[in-house]
């Protein structure tokens, strides 16, 4: 299929390439998080998981909106991560986590201030990867 200009290399193909990259990255990030928890313990597992959590959200934002600016995807991923962490102050995530694994994985259970820093690390990594790939093509 070609673009309206006939070149076949239009915006649609770039959007599809970005979406495909994000779609491949999602299971890789989930696998990295599960692998990290399987082979490490303590702070490495916890804080590495925090960074990967935000990186996953970042990647899902890119999957849904492939043309979004990398800094906007990072800001949204960071805001969502921080929002979930701050919600833990209410006790609601802890209650929901008692009833299901998915809730525990997505919402966590207890507030931990250092998590906020590691979420920023995940957003920064996402931004750096996407921004550098986009800059490299110009």
C-alpha cells in the first residue's frame, strides 16, 4: 500500500513502524520486570521494577499515540506513576491488592517516597530512547 504521494514512505508507514516498535517493547519490558524480580531481591528488584513500571506506561502511551512528543509521553507516564504512588497514601490500593494479583501489580499497596525518584528514572530512559531514535532519523 502506498501513500497518497505514491512513494510508500509517508507518515502512515512511520506511524506503523513506531507502533510496531512499541508493541515489541511492551512484552520485553514486562519480561524484564518479571525477570528482574526472579533473579534479584531487595532494592534492585524493587526500584528497578519501579523504573520499568513507568517505562511500560511510557511505551503504552507511544503505542496509543505514536506521534506524541517524547517529553509529553514521559510527562504523562511520570504523572500516572506518581498519581498511583500518591493514591497509595489513601489505603485503597492496599485493599484492592488483597483481592487480586493484577491490582497488586498495577496499583501496589504502600506508599514509598523513593519510588517517586525511580519512576522519574523510567520516564527519563523512555524519553532518551525515543528522542535519540527520532533525532537519528532527521
